[in-house]
């Protein structure tokens, strides 16, 4: 919707008409003071009648545009909802070497564990409207890939660009939790939630999961842990196909203890469907922030009429020079033509 911030400035539009009320100059009277004017040289002679009308029209348009620019036109966009109270939700994803095990299926295609997590987690990220999301990647140690932000598209893109082995081959679960707690420290008035996805046990890092768990309890961080990996998988061997458990290294007792002691829950994701159900459950346990306030984006438009008025003024100022230059070219051509004759 278009509106004017200083709409009272539009009352200045008829001001140039006041010049008509000024007394006309008497014949033979000399002006006591010469003042430059936009209408200087505009006499109603039959020869220049068309040109003078054009100049008057341009001057009128320039004045109207200047007054409109002074009134500060602006465009109000459609109302945008702002969450009254959101939550900080950090997502920690395991990139250790075991995440390359292809015991998952997505759309009927066999994929590794990380590919399945990316596929399902992308939809979960897009649904978290109103929450600040962050992304931690961990293996030998933990790295903050995306700080807490409302920009869900960037978090999703950074997750899609992550690669197995990017930060090593081992699993530093304690470091991932500790890094998340550190990023939460500056936020006091917020629900601090960490969703940790891993397929193994803690094998690296500077702090143990027990120490990180104690820090989480003391700082009021709720942790939801998700163990990723299938229970059964067929592998080829010298003696034919045999069934193995690809998730035998998963430390479910440790993940359960971390979740329950911080007020969260432990989930088991054996396939893409179960992981989708886990994220739906998380939406219920940690509801998306309700939208209670609205704002309308504002875009200033005054520079458009201002720039157009400036362009018209410059053209009017250059008009005599252009006219003289054109007459000069015509005269030169005329002299050259006469000289050849």
C-alpha cells in the first residue's frame, strides 16, 4: 500500500500559481533586481510558442515531482508475523566414518546414514518457523557450522554441504554437547534445546559425555538424542551373504542417560520413516513458537520522483546549449555546402 509520511507537504503543489497574482511589469519599467527563473525567456511569441509550452510543462512536472518527493512516499508491504517468544534449537550431526554405512533407504534407494539424515532433517528445519537454529558438525572434535539464526535456508544449505570425514573419523559426543552449551550461554530468556544425532559411542574429544551432561543440567539445556542405524544388514562374504548388526557400536545407555537427565528423550532411528516420526514427536515436545505480533515491511520511494525531477531540471538547463550546438552544426554544414558550390 502506498502512503506519504509527510502528506501535508502536498499543500505546496499550487504555490507556483501565486506568480499569476504578481503585478505585471509596466512598459519601459526596468527591473530593480534580476532573479533567475525557470520561466526566464518564456515569452508568448508566435515563433517559440510550442517550445515555451514544452518548457512550462517540464517545469510543472519537475515541481510536482519535487513536492511528491518531499512528502516522502513509501510502500507498506503485507503484514509479516513476528514470534513473540521463540526458542534456541541447536542441531548436532555426527560426521564420523561410520556414518558412511549404507544401511538406509530413501525413496527406494540404498543410501548412507548421513544422506538419510540430510533428507529427513531438511523438512524439520523448514518447519521451525520462529525458532533460532544452529548447526554443529562433530567427529574428532566439534565445529560450529552455523550460529543460532532465523535463516533456516542457510542452515539447511550448510547441512546439505557437509561431508563424511570432514572433521575426522572418530566421534566426539562430549565436545558437541559442550560446544552447544557454550553457544547457549549468551541466551538467558529462551528454551535451550539440543538435538544430537549419532550412530556410535564417544571415542574422542576433550571432555567426556558425563562432564558435558553435567554442564547441560547446570545450564538448563534440554537434550534430545537420536541413535541412527539399522539393526540388520546383509553383507557379502567369502561364504555368501550373512546378516550383521551395523549398529553394534551404538551406545544407547549413554545417549539415554544424557537425554533423561536433561529433561529430554532418547529416540532410535532405524530408517527414514522412524526418523520422520521422531521429528514429528519433537514438534510436539518442543512446539513451534506462536506468532502474536505483526509488522509491515517499509520501503522508501522518495528517491524515484527526486531523481526524475533532477533529470528534468538538468535537461532544461542544457536545452539552450543543445540548441546552440545544433544551430552551430547546421551553420557549419551550410558553409561547407556553399564552399563546394
